[in-house]
């Protein structure tokens, strides 16, 4: 992929640095961002939704520069790269952070840190529990996802409590959604989710029955991206075939990622914002759950 969007010279004052006066007085930082992505869809359609809004990227860069202080510009570059890679169309990003007023003690023109990061496929995982200490189980599952090699958690929704849908009579659920990135192949990722379920005593004796922990892989790869996996394999159907109609998935998913989209049909016309799908489902069985700290 050789298509790129280059955003150069975004500047703002920040308080990043090791020395006390740097944190107190601040100084100017300048950032360059080069995003690698497929620009053909936007070039053919003239549609902003099919590219990356570089004004939004600039806003995010300025927010990081002027935000909480870091000791190192290496760290500032890293968090900016993470922010850019949340845009699902970006395959890779180069971030250069310039610190032209750095306290070097000798004549110089610039100090800069340059990093390149590649975005692994975006993944969406739905969590549910309606047996045992539901909140503690969900919190433990999120911690386990964070600890697994090949999985990076980028956003976790608030917990919601929901009425059971289908199956035998059973207690209400606590549900949440995790958005992240994973370089594990889809089946390997699914096996990892099943191993976490099993560690919490999950059994599969009754379809749609009560369970200590349920981890569903909702989507692998952002819709329309080169990473997207679409599969009709009964053992791993992607995107999840019933996610579009399940409020207990859509409500927390939108809370975790306001820009979330889901493929519900063929081609670009089959990709719908989750917020739009939510407008067509019954949310009466979904209510706020406990805070994560009290789960």
C-alpha cells in the first residue's frame, strides 16, 4: 500500500519533559503524522466517510500535546500513534514529534522522535454473564483479555444489565463490549475466547441457556478495510449474524465506540453505523449496570 495522507507541522504548547521547569512553563511541540491507507474508495466516491478526516486527527494531536504531561516525547509519539490507529481505515502510521525548544545546552535546530506503528485488525468482543458473581466475572475476563499475547484492548464499554433473550427461563445478564486489535488469526482468537470462558466454568449444555461467561467474537477487521473477515462457516460466522438485532450488544458497543459500524449486507452499501442499527431495535430490556469499580 503506497497511498498516504500526510499531516505536517501540527503545533501546540505542552508541558512534556523530565525537568521541573518544562512541566511548569511548557514549550512548543510540533507533530507530523503520515497515515498509510487505501485512498481509492474516497477517490472514486468523493465521500469523506470513506477516508480519514485529517481535521479530526489534528484535533486529537493537539489534545495530546496540550493534555497531561509525559516525561518523554517517545511516550507522546506512542499515544498519538495509538489515537490515529483507532481510525479503522488506517493500516499504518508514522508519527514524528519535534521538540525545538528542548533544553539541550548547545546550539541546535531540532530534536525529534520518529516512530512507525502498524494497526492489527480491529476486533469486537461481546461479554455476558448471568450466573455467579456476574460483575466480578466480567471484570476478570477483561483483565484476561488484556493479558493475552496478540490482543490489545483499546476501549471497554460500561456494563449494562439486560433481560434474557430466548432460551429457558433464567436470571438477567450483565453485558459489556470490548473493542480492540488482534494479530491472532480469527480461529486462534476464538479459541482464546473459549479458553477464557472455560476457565470460568462455562458449559454448553443448553443452547441460549444461562452461563457463567459468554465471549462472542462479533466482528474481525473493520468493515470495508483490508483486514475484514467475512465468513459463513457455522463454527465461526463473521460478522456475528445476530449482532445487528441484539440491543444487549449494540448498546454497549456504541458506548465503547461512537464511530462503530457493522456489515449487514454485501458491498459498501451493506455497512451500517451501529447508532443507526440501534434506532431499529427494542432497548426496553437494557438498563445501566454497575460501575466497573463496583462490579
